[in-house]
């Protein structure tokens, strides 16, 4: 039976990841686990989300540590049925990757090319600004762990989102973010996240997440494109 709609929703996810060696004798294989939570509040005027994460990672040859976390606040407001305003601001800290802090703010106006009960497709061009304090080796470590180092300074780009309810228990979510820096180096970065969720119980789902990243700022011999596949479980409430 369908439950009454609640203005509050959220998820709690636990996942594991393994990534092979990226740079011989510099960045070895990566093994880690991560816990992430999302809380969303829906009002007649907007949707506000808060995402948090806490992770334990070991990137050879460095020691493992539980000293990384992140918080992201998102906001969406529909100007018209097909024109939403999207914005988010976040802060990340990761001692393993020598990331003292990373502050990222993005905003844009989107258009819903498909808006149906089972399928939604939105694309939103916009502007962003990011600032971080991290060493070059830390940037490589972040990239190896599937975390984009972001474009420092002012950037323009686009955000694309696809949501599809394939069956009553099987859902697909896909997000793509493209950023192009305004600096002299004009770094380009792409983040793609696709996740397939299969509900096995009322509040329990199996989760498969595929990510692909491209970062033109990675120095040789680091690959500028990296792909990861993470299985996990998710509590839905």
C-alpha cells in the first residue's frame, strides 16, 4: 500500500571500493569503506537536501585513516514547471589526501527535457566557484580515490540529471557535471555518477554505483580518466 507523502525523506548507505594501482611507486592500490547519509526536506516552494559522508581509506603506501568527511547543502526551486533553479555548496576535508579543505559552490538554471512520473531528465548550465588547499600529490590521491579535485577559482559548466523508475522495485539515477575553468590553464573536469537501486525489503536496497571522472590537470603519467564500480547496501526511510 502507498504510504502518505512525507515532506521529509532520507537514505543511509554503506559501500566498499577497491581501485588498482594508478602511478607505480607513487600511488598504489586503494581500499576503503564509506558511510553516507542524505536528508531532504520538501516544501511547496523548494527542495533542500543535506548530504554527509565519513570514510576510511588506505591508499598504498600511506597508512589508513578515519579522518575524512564532507557536507553538501543543496537547493532546488522551480521557477516554472520545466525551469528549475539548482544550487549547492559543499565542504570536504581529507587528511589522507592532504586536503585541508575544499569549498565548492555551484548554481544554474535548468530545463526539464523530460518530466514524467517515471522518467525525469534535466540539464542546467551555470557558474561555479571552488577553492581548496591541497598538494599536487594529494590531488593525484583524490583522483585515484574517485574524488574530483575540482576546478580552482571561477568556472562555467553544466549539470545533467536523469531519474528513471524502471520497475516498482528498480530505480536508476544518473548525474553528470562538467566544469571548465576560467583560469589561464583552463582545466576541464567531468564527473559522472550512475547508480542502480534494487529494493529487496521495505527499507533495504542493494546498490551498484558506477562513476567516471576526467581531469585535464592530472600530470603525466597519471591517467586523466578513471572509472570505479562500487557495490553496497542502502537503508531507505
